């Protein structure tokens, strides 16, 4: 984790390009943060893995499970650090502040799920002596980007007796990888005449996982049965266990430095783990605060923030109530006031200007690599549909905070007005009446298997989030 001095290295002068302000010592901090981030991204490719790692790191810094506090009947006081784990996929971290909860919280909110392929519940089959697995894509993906690249499987399988089996295949150097085949160019005349969106159909995203038959020549589906034998030997699972499994197919391989100058990071899942990790770094070393600080990491954003682990669930509201109760200051009215008086950075990624595709951007209102943390007053699509539109007064406050702490920042929209758009969790929290603005790190290749971010922007995001927690 970063040090407090690293975060408090406050610069009063504003720079348009973050690289221009860095001393040699600053550059060491920029690259050190990116090294920690790459390690995290190489290890944590699912929402479960992110939450598990965050909890491990948080506990090492003194954070305690709120369930243990409740079970033991303990109270919370200023300076205490607690976390709440929602089904292993959503996490809320609280640093208890000196001030009354009714005055509101300072919230950093990001999501830890990313576009991917999920195995269907009955995925494994055999066709022409090949073993394959069916998938269902998760979130907004360009399906053609997922063929002919090495893929790995991460997730859990829950047996009938409730035993949880963690599965990771394809990340160790000695592991095999799997993948999805594409049609050879020599036979692709019809495919090449299709619209790009239909070149690869969803039902064709089938993983090739084996071609060797089991030794028993009397067995039916010998290749499929050989795969089942191997899985049983390694994990003790049987075919029926796929029904109660969550297995995610993601790009195989580690996060890497990108560019001859190593100024960028290429990784799977920058959206939105780049904001999650920098938010975590911002809060983890804080020991005291005026208003209570929260880092919130949620699931299911890529499919509408639905379900028990998405932002639309009552998890966050419920856990705030539990924390207030342990502080000894809970009532339904005080909870409502707390949420309405809170301030939040809805931390999600933005699109960086790409000279290869200039037609979709409006240059004066685009984000750029190296120009720091991106603030989006609104997201939505075509007429701001579905957006949270931040209030001008709140933006002015954010401007003041960023400039006071010398954070390099920029503003942007997500492409031209009629080109498209997107959304975040911002509008859901704004329903409580709190002040919310979208902000995050600009990316190339957003939602592709491998996304790219600037190391300077990653660093400025961490510093910006820390400044917000100090000042808001």
C-alpha cells in the first residue's frame, strides 16, 4: 500500500499533463503504485477474488468484520475501522469519523465486476470427438474480440453438501489454457459479409477444452468423460456440480507494462477495478476523519446493478444502519438524513481519446491519457437518458478540493452526443438525495479483453480520491 506521505505530497500548481509535474521521486511513486496495481489485477479477475483480496489487505490494516462487532455486542467509536462483506461479491469499508452520522458520509463507490464470459449451467458437451463448453457473455462485449485468444477459468463450484471448491485454470505457467475458435480466412466469405456485430454469434462462443478420449473404449462421449475425469481428480467435482457453480471465463495472463516507455498498464478488468483499487489505496492508510469515510465495492454494474449484490439492493442502506446502531446513534430518520447529506464520487472509467478513432469524440469534451482524473458531470446516452447530472455547486466544491491538493484532473463526456453513451451506479445513490458525480480513469479498449490505462492517470486517481476523503 502507499504511504500517507505519498498521498499528502500536495502540489499547489495545476498542470495540464500530469507527467510534467513529476519529480524523479514522484515518478518512483507513480510506477510503484502501478506495480502494486498490476499485481492485484493479475491475481484478481473476478468480483469474488477482488473482495477476498481487499478483505485480506484491510484486515492487515486493522479493519474488523461488522458481523463480529454485532455478534459480540461491541460499540464503535471514532477511528474504528470495519467492513461488511455481502456474499463475497460486494464490500463496504468504513472509517468511523468524529462527526455525527447525520452530517453525512464521504463515499468512494466503484464496481468490481467486469465484462466476461460465464459458463452456462450445463456447459460441457462433445461434438465430433471434441469437448466443448457453452458460455453466456456477461455485460457489453464485442463478441469477435473473444475468439482465438488464450482464456482461463476462475470461479467456484458448490457441491450438494455445501462445500465450496475454488477453480482457477489457465493462470499458472504450467496450466493449460482454453479458447474459442474462429473461422479460417480461406472459408470466411459469408462471415466477412456480415455486420461486425453479427460476425460471431453469442451461441458460437463455445470453448474448446479437450480432444483426447478416455481410455475406456466402451464409454460414450469419451472426450467429454476424459475432461470430467481430469476435473474430478483435481477438484473432486462431478458434472452435476456445474449446476451450482459460478465459473467465469476471462483472458489468461498477467497485467503488463504497455508502451516502449512503460507509461501505461494493459490489463483485463480496468473497468472498473482501476477505480476500485485506487479507492482502496486512498482509504486504507487513513486513521482519522471528520465525517465517516466509506469505500464501497459493488457487483453487477455491468448488467444493470441488479440482484442481491448489485447497487440496487438494500445492502448499503442496511449496513449503514448497522454501523450507526453500533455507534449508538441510529434511528430511521437519522439514517435518512445521513444518506441525504452524504457526498459521493461514483468512480468509474471513461473513454480516452484515441487517434485511431477520432470520429466518435468531440475533442473539447474528451478525456486524454496523462491528463489525470476524469470528471463526468453526466453520463447517460442520447439526451442524457438514464444519467445522474451532478449539481454545479458540487462540481465547484470538487474543483476546489482537487486544485488545493494539486491533483491533475479533466472533464469529459462519453463520446459525441448522438454516438452512444453509458451509465454507472451514480444515479442509484443520487436517489437518496446525496451529491454524486462520476469520475475515474480514462481507458483505451474499454470492455475489450485487454484494456489500457495511463500510469499517470492511475496515480492521479488515487491522489484525487484521497483528497476527497480528506476535504469533502
